[in-house]
C-alpha cells in the first residue's frame, strides 16, 4: 500500500534516471583570466549534471541561471558524459540537509559536445 505524499513534495519530472553513486566524477570549468574551478558531480545523466559547490565559493559569484559555460566532464570510469561540453546553468539551489549544509547544488543542462 502506498502512503499519500505531502502536497509540498515536488514530483521528479526527469525523463531519464540519474546516476548518483559516482566515484571521483568531476567537472572543470574555466573562465578567461580566472583559476580553473573543479567540482564534484553528485548526479549525472546524458542531458545534465548536479554540482556540489561550497556556498562561499567565488565561483557562485561568477555564474547565474541561464548562463552558458564550457565544462570538461571528467569520468574516471569512462562513462558518458565525458569530455568538453557547452552547458547551461539551470538552477542554483541552497541545500539544507545536514550532509550538504553550507553547499549549493548547481544544475547544468548539457547542450552539445565540443570535442
């Protein structure tokens, strides 16, 4: 028997499942004249990724929703996506759960492969 869900829980509307158990999967993002930013990818599909970023990171001051970035997806296991892609920042969400408190989740939508 399925319990009724509270009204405030959003339904996941993704068209494909996310891989969330990733080992050493990361992303590098470069801006001209700035350091290379490297982040942990906490979930990924062939169409997007979620990045875990400390809320005091200077990177968060350099991005905004709708911005297009070049991102190098680095997958030690060789799983897709891997390589350089154009990606759009879809959301920047504050995380309140104890495990990720003090971090933001940045959602990227993968637009196209560049290499």
